[in-house]
């Protein structure tokens, strides 16, 4: 298992500073979120240099908002796969198409491709993320997690399980997780706390059974990525305090799972 930090947790900072903070805090890799601040060719070049010099990029998160040069969901996912190959990342996480945003073309394309493992020549695992509920619906196709898992297995896709997204459906995330988990299917887990209504909280500030969940991963001998993904507001403004808090978190996680 590789313990990673999502750059989205600190997305307002320069990319180099995020990598350095993650390294000093004890993370083993990076999940690179492609957003308007990290999307251009020179950002890719910088990420390649940082991946060699500071911490390896283990995963790419395809953009979930449209912005210049990353407009369509299909073209953005294909470009994210190219970035992953160049960076040596083994997982590309992406969100399902939104029916509430009329992303029908993306839905048709996902259904048209027969085998995504062949599409990437087995070099990259494409991993579709289970999304949160809001007022009884997520607004995405495959709203039911079991139907998303069934589709993923049919198409040789993987699954990214976000435990704070899962908590919008039930606070009892342990049996929910076990109902979805298969070793080769789940390649990435987004890790944070939830509650009472906020998602992506710092672990320990919400209502989720964080220690029980980590112990579960230990018992399952989980081999994928465990990615800390926080709302930036959960972290202090001081770089020293950010490193201190994240270091305490990684120390705790490693101690529980060793």
C-alpha cells in the first residue's frame, strides 16, 4: 500500500511547495489533481521533475470542472491518461458522467468502449469514483454503487472508493465498504472524515470510525493507494503547522497499519 496526498488538499499553493510538504509529512506519493492551476504543458514538465526529485506521482485525478484546454470529459480523460504514462502513475481516477449536466456523450462513450484495460494497454488503471448523495441523488449516472461496480467489472475499469462520499449514504461505512471491495477492483481509496454535514474533513474531526477502517484495510492486506484528500480549509495557513498536522496523521496511519 502507498500512502499518498492529493494535491487538491493544498491546491492554492505552488505545486513544488505541495510536493515538499507531502515529503516532509511522511507521504509516499502524490495524487495529482488536474485543475485550472495545474493543467498546462509546463505544469506537466514541473510535475515530472518533482516526481523524480521529491515524491513520485502515483495517481492522476482527471479534472471534474471544465476550463481552458480541458473542455470535454472524453478528451480530458484521454489527456489525463497521457499525463499518467509520462509521470509513471498507475491510476487515473475520474468522476462518472453527470446526467444533471447532460454529459450524455461521455456516457455513450463509456458504454461504447468494450475493454478499458486494452485501451490503456494495461499501463494505467482507469478508476471511476463513487460519488456522494445530495438530497437523495448524486446527479451522476450509476447512482447506485452496486450498479457502478457491475459496470466497472464488465468494462475492466477499477473503482476509487471515497469514504466521505460513502458517508453521505450511510455512516456505517465498514459493511458498505466490504459490500463493494474486491482486491483487483479497488485501486484507490480517498481518505478523510465526515460530519456532521461537511465532507473531506481532517481525520478525527468527524464521525467516521477512522481507526476501525484502517484496521480493516490492514486485515484485508490492501495493496492499492490510500490517498488523503482534504478540503483545504481543514488545514492551517502556516506551512510549519500544515506539515506538523499532516506528519501526525501519517505517523498515526502507519502505526495503525504496520
